[in-house]
């Protein structure tokens, strides 16, 4: 897991439609699992928050139990 990614990279890597990716990002932002960091004109990155990191690790542990 990388510390930060921009929208174009995620769109290319994940292969979801723009609408689906935007919906997922909005959900994660509202849940405070990620945050958006603006870096100048049209340069935004998304970073996982500490809450997001804990949630991810918990989901990983639960997956390993099944």
C-alpha cells in the first residue's frame, strides 16, 4: 500500500469507471478513511488516514480468520 496516490493513477490501476471510482472516493472521504491533499493547480492526491490504516488492518485480520 502506497502512502498517496493521485486520481489518474488509481483510475488506471483499478480499472473502474469514473463514476464508480468517484463514488468510492466520496464514501471513503466521508468516513475519514482517506483524505484529499491539494498540491497546486489540478494536483490532488489521496492519502490513507490513521483511521483508514487501522480499518484496513482489521479487515485484513478478519479475512485471514475465514
